[in-house]
């Protein structure tokens, strides 16, 4: 996995609760989205569920990074397959943890931001 992708993933995982708290928690600390807390019944259940899904996401991204080791594939093939793997992982997790709005617009907004970040990191790795 490119080092910039690892660094971005680590930074985002460290800052996610703070960003959620700043934007949605009305001045209190909230480690996950209020909608998830409501669906899960309490904050502890929501945090455990979110942590489990984040662990799956991390394992999947780590396992998917094996595509960068296949030297007979072009960079475009490696990128396309890696993007597909992490999209299949991250998009459902983002939906289930309420990181995206549960609407057509919410899904495509999240997907668009995800693509922009992916492309930015990929281009920065080429230089």
C-alpha cells in the first residue's frame, strides 16, 4: 500500500471522533454518529459496532494492498482493483455507521468525496 494512503487512513481514523463531535454533537464528545447511537440503543453498543467495522475495514485494506505487490500488473490495473476492493469495503461500512446520509444524494456525495480523495492520494504518490 502506498505510504500516503496509510498515513491518510491513520490520520482519518485518529480524527474521526473529533470531527463528528465538532460537527454533529452539539458541544459534547461523541465517538460516533448520533443516528448510530439511536439505532444501536446506547453509545457503548454503537462504539463497539463501529470499532468492529473499522477493524474489518483496516484488515480489508491491508489484505487488499497485496495488489501493489503483483509486478506483472500495470499501475492502472493495480489501482482499479485496489479501488474496487476498498470501495466494496468502505461504502457499506460508511452506510451502516451513518457516516453518509441514507439517501441517493448522501450515497453519491460520499462516493464523490471518496473518489476525489483517492485520486488526490494516487496522483501525489506518482510524483
